[in-house]
């Protein structure tokens, strides 16, 4: 019970923005999902390996079909981190428990 309270406390204190190196590590260790919330055109122009495309505008409609397990670790990304921050909030409001935003987006990597 204490661990659950501790987790909720830290999630409310932290905004769960992580850099690319941390994202790679936790995605590997936790078998998580990397969701790219950019437009279809942006995604097709280039994306990170293993990324799944779900645009920000479709995330609420499509995510439960793609990731039904709300305890699965999810990292969301976009170009700059703004759209993915919105996607993170949407997912958390839908009950997803482990959602992280790629800080600075893809621009911070390339």
C-alpha cells in the first residue's frame, strides 16, 4: 500500500518527462510501447524504430484498440514535446498508469 501511495505522490510531483536515453532503457526493460503522435505525413517522413503511429487527434479513439492494458508502460513522442505532452495527459485521464513524455521530442535527438 505504501508503494502505491509513494508512486502517486511522485507522479503528482514529477511531470514524467524523460530524455531519449532513459526512454530507450525503460522501453527495453519494461517491454513498453513508443507512441508517435505526429501527423501521418510527419511519421512517414521518419520516425524512431519500433514507434507506433497514433496521431494526437486520434489517440483517444484508437489507443484502447492498440494498447488495451492500461498498466503497460507508454512513451509518447512528437517533434518538440508539446503534442506528446497533451497526449500524455489524455492517456492519463483515460486511466493509463505509466505514461512518459519524450522531453524535447524528436528535435532533441536529431
